[in-house]
C-alpha cells in the first residue's frame, strides 16, 4: 500500500475547509429540525428545464447549443477535462498523468490534445500554439468546475467568430460572476483521492467579488503513484451582468505529478508488468498557469459592444518515454518537452441592428489579436528527469490578427440567412539551436461562411451550413529545413485550410423532448498524424470525414431528465497511398446515455453510460483498437437545506478497457535492437468511489 503524505500548509487548508462546513452544518441542522418549512426556498433545487439552452429559434446550426451549471453540477466527473463531454459526441480520455492535457475525440477525430477543437474560458484561448507537447494543446486542469456557469458549444467551420483550431468545433466556458451561496466541499475517495473546494461571492462597492480555491491530491490505481499535487485559485470582480457589464479575473494554477504513460500490450500479456504498471517510473511533469483577464459587454440602442483582453503566463516540463529502450538500449529513451510561455490577446466586436427595405438585419464586425512568446520551447534527452543533451531548443514569437464580418438577414418570418467572411494573418519568428531552422515567415487565409435557417414549422427548424476554416501548424515546422539527426526537412504549410458542410434539423414537436439531427462533412488539406517514437504529431495527407449525429434531451418529469447522444463517422485520407487510407486513431462510433434525478424528496442522483467504438491504429486498418464502454453513477442525499452528501462511482461495472490505444515500434529489455511493433495502451481506471460533503453558506 502506498503512503500519502500531506505537508503542513495542505493540512491546514483541508482542515479549514472542513471547519467552515462543520461550523455551518450544526446551526442549519438545528434550524431544519425546529421548522421543516421555515426556509424552504433555500433548498438547492435544480430545475431540469434550466439544464440546456437549446430551444428552437436560439441556434444557427443543429449542432450548436448550450449547457448550464445546473447540469454540470449534477453529473459526476472523474477528471476536470470531462467538462467537455457535455459537448454531444465528445469523448475525453487520458494517456498519461492527470496533470497533462486530456485526449479528445469528436467527429471522426483523435483530436490529440485539442488540435482541431478550440476551447475558451471567458474569451481566453486555452489551445496553445507551437506547444512543447503538441499543436493546439488544451489543458483544462486549471478550472474549478463548481465555478463554471455555462458551456456554449459549436461544431463545424460555419461561424465567422471562430478561427484557429475550431474546424471540428469550439466550446466557450463561462465562469460565474457571483454564486447563489458559498461553497465548502470536501471529497475523499479510493487510491488516495482528496479534494477541497472553498468558494463564495460577496457584494463589494457596486459589484461582486468572487473567490474560489481548490486543492487536489490523487495517487490513482497506478503501481507508481501519481502523487498529484494540484492547486487552483480564482479571484473575480464584476459589475452589472454578463449581458451588460464587465469583469476582471485573476487565475492561478500549479500542478506536479508522476505519470504512467501508455504501455505495450506484450509486456502485460507476458506478465512483465501489470495493467497499472510502468516501464519508466520517472515519467511525470510540472505545469503552471497564471492569467489576468478583462471582459466587457455594453448594450445600447445602437447595438452591442464587446471586448476581451487577457495576459497568460504558463510553463510545462513534461517527461515521457514512449519507446523505452529503442534509441538508447542502455539508459532508456526518456525525453523532456519543456516550454515557458507568455501570451497576450484581445478580442473586440460590435453588433448593430439595421432595417433595409423592411428587412431586419444584424451586422457584426470583430477583430481578434494574439501574441505568443516562447522562451524557450525545447526537447531534451533525459534520464530520470535529468537532462543529458539537447535535441532542439527554440525561441518563438508568433503573432496573429483575425478580422471577421457577419450579416444576418430575416428575409421572411420563416427564413433567415447568416453570411460571414473571415481573414487571418500570421507571422512566425523562430530562433533555433539547429542551423538552418531559424527564420521568419508570414501567411494568411480567407474563410467564407454561410448558414441558411428555415422555420420553425410545428416547433421544428432546418439548417444548411457551409464554411471554411483552418488550423495553424507548429511555428518550428514552418521554418525547419534540418532534422535534429542532420537529415533534410521540408517546411510545412503554416495555415492549413479546412472546409465543412452540414444539413440539420432541430425539433420540439414531442412535448418535453429537444431533438437534433445533423449530417456533416469536413475536408482537411493536411491531416496531423501522431508519431509514437517522438511523442508528437506531424503533417500528413489530405483527408475527408463524414458523419451523422443525433442528440436528444427529454424531460420525463420535472425531476427526471434523460439524455441520448449517438454519433457515427467515416474518416479517410483522400490521397491514395500504398500504406492505406485509414486515419489512425479516428473514432467512428460514439454513444452516451444519461439519467439525471433531482429533488426526489431529499434524494438526487444520476447514471451515465458512454461508449466509443474501435478505431484503426494504422493506415491499412489491419490493427484496430477495442471498444470502450464505461458507466458512472451518483447518489446524493440532502442532509438539510444547506448540506448534502454525494457518492460518485466511476467505472461502475469495473470494465478492463483502454482510455487510448496506439500502434508503433518500441523496445523492451532483452528484445532485438530493431524493436517490436505493438499496441500501446493506457488502461481505464478500475472502479473507484468518491464521497463528497458539500455545505452552502
């Protein structure tokens, strides 16, 4: 049994959180006993009707929608990144330690850590360009889920205000300006899991001051304990409302962890290691993120003016060993990916109404500016996290400006159109440790958009959407002419065009049911392919994905909600190659089913089942992953009007499955020097239970 240690500061913070809860539990319990009806309005009632904002007439595509904090707070989550699983059809997994960005799957993509799905928090981009570990790296571990008020999601390339990384879709997470009541929460669970949260908002001058603190500890089921040491903090001042007001937000996050990365199937089958064992117990990492942001929205008779500004400083040191003893038979193949980043940005837009020839119009123009400075970003050979040589080290300056215009016209009470045009310009400046890889380069891209919306008729509307988009490539690849081993390299295209189209329908014709159906297609001029021996991605051939999605939210009773989301897709390279035309890791089937119960007397709970199907692991489809089916369950009891106890069970049926599978070459001790091609997998965590005591004050 592994021993979990807590230092004095952590212990004080944990006990302080527990003390705040207990201090308020006793008086609240006495009040409850003396008068069951004294303050019934203070019971934390969740209205199921408020879980979604996807009504007919509120969206511009069938695959666009919103989720509110009511649903977020009523579903269990094993990891913070699973917030994105509220996007229908999204699967969130992990192939390393829980301080690293998650692995995302959507619309036929293995999105790696976020390459073609854009994520934002209050206007701040989460995706990192030219990241040490992977392009578009999207790490949500800095979030405190209890403070997420809303998740707005879009899929496809049809939205003029969405730019880099948003080809498969985008999610905008909005934090609360104020809380209905303070939160003091303490969670304990199997495998050394501990979590404490303290959050509240108070009136200050003419606005509100919100604060949130989180401490998280976790060893996980791994034989090499994860030893997660995570701290998150938020301080936010706001005036007015989100629709007409402003906020200033400071956020801080720091995490240290050990990791058990994907392991070769042959090592488990031979008994060399267990499913939860590691071949290099010194893998792990440290990550930090500090940000200051400003968001403002001003309504007037002339329209709506919006502005977001942000400054982010982040760092990552990640130690991985994917091929074990293939490159260095004596000391092992561990390497470090490291970066220190400063990011500045601003988004400004103006929307105004017009009437031309009796036609109602809304026009919008916007500009999005971003500047990333990495000093440095590097990859190094390491042994037990100690650097022994530099593979490459670069200083990078990457700047972008995006301009967009959008016009919406209500041609008829049952027909409207939205036409948009976007222009993006990028400049890359790379100073490399490898001769021939330094340089400056610029690129630009134009992206037209068009949406046609018909209806509603009988509470049903229809959508036709088309648009082009793009993703940027790693700046280092745009100037690279030499490989670290001295070989010749061809620079990659800086901005890669994508094109998408969708036919959709959304209906509420059945009372209590919101249902949407979408047929979609997405073409990419250059796919990004995972390379196992380098632990990163590289550009590949052009590709096409097609698919169908069916999403359903049904209110059976005021206290009972059902969700059913089904998605199927087909992903292929469009340029033939003798190696095959399947895209490794591309997901083809996703299904999720959920039941949410609220306010059944003092009881509440839920059940969630998710399935993601087998995937090709190499281009000829001769090696495939297995499918994975997981179930989560929750049962809760309201002790009194302010205090509740929740039990969450993860991997309810204790399935032995994979979070992720890869197929590549690696070498174990005493194997031939050429190594072995094999499936490498990261197992899902076994069944675990977490108990949470929450008190509102």
